[in-house]
């Protein structure tokens, strides 16, 4: 059974600081997804990482994938308050690749 | 496209009542997923469909839960009878083939409270 673990579960950081969220998954996968969820809202797709070594950047967020280490990272550069949200990574089932297993989520709080 | 549309947004019901949640996927998406989100258990996949056919319902918690997809533009998740522990946010999501480059698109969710 695929397991997806994120750490930290909760992250409080000051504006302007840098930090990284880690996502480990237990079985081989060639792709990884990142989502953002604001309180009381739905999940919004951030990044789709499609191969080993993939790196994608959007604004102050950069995501990367290392399929050999079964690790993805979401790096936050010079955090701003608007980035406060919960971030989820998700990996596809290795059998059918039809369904995603989500991590526990990392709740990010950026303080002024 | 209006995205994935779920209704109702909020539902409050008494224990023992039947609850029906509805979902309209994005047109052209072949896959539809029902997830449940709680603080304790996070996001759990309940069931998913491919071309209106249920493929994997192993996440459905018990016989009180059932889901249907009578056509490509409509799905329901029914709980009968409902219990307080069913209180959660239920999300519907749809996608093209899962190995496409876009992942899932989620609906806005239905917040269910069973009292």
C-alpha cells in the first residue's frame, strides 16, 4: 500500500524567510503532484512533476522530484503572508496510476 | 468550463437521515473521484469511476455508503443512514487520463454535519 508522508506537519515562519517542505512516498512513482488548500476552500493544483529531476517554479514556490530517493520538496523563498495555506503532495498508485494518495498536508503560517 | 460542480455546499442533517451529495465533473474528463476530508484522517479516497464505471470502491467505509454515476456528467454519493462520524468535507474531483499532465481538478466540496 502506497504511503505518502510530509514533514513538517505545521510550519510557522516569518515573512522573508526561506523553508522547505518534504514529501516522501513509499513505492516507485515517476510523478508527483502538489496542491494548495486555503482554509475552508478546495484544493488547487500547484505543480505536476513528471519525471526524475523535474523542477518547476511559480513565484516564490519551487518544487522538485527525485524518484530514486522517492522524495519531493517544495521550497519557499522569501515567504509572504499570502502563502499561508495547507500544502499537500500526492503520488499515484503504482498499479493503475489512476488514483492519487495524498500526504497528511503541511499547514504553513507566515507571520508578519 | 465552470469546473467541477458540487451540491449542496453545506448540509446539516439528523442522525439516521439519508444524505445525497451531487457532483458534475468537467466535460470530457473520463475519471471521477470522491474523497472525504477530516482532521483525523486527512484526505481519503472513497471511490472512483472511469467512463461511468466504478473501478475501486475499497475506500467506501461501509454499506451505508453508495455511489453512482448514471452518465458522464453526473455522480452521486449517498449515505443511508447517516451517523455523526460521517461529518466531514466531501470532495469530488475529475481528471483526464491519470497519466495526463494535469492531475485532478477538485470541486468546492460539500461540508456535511450530522447531528
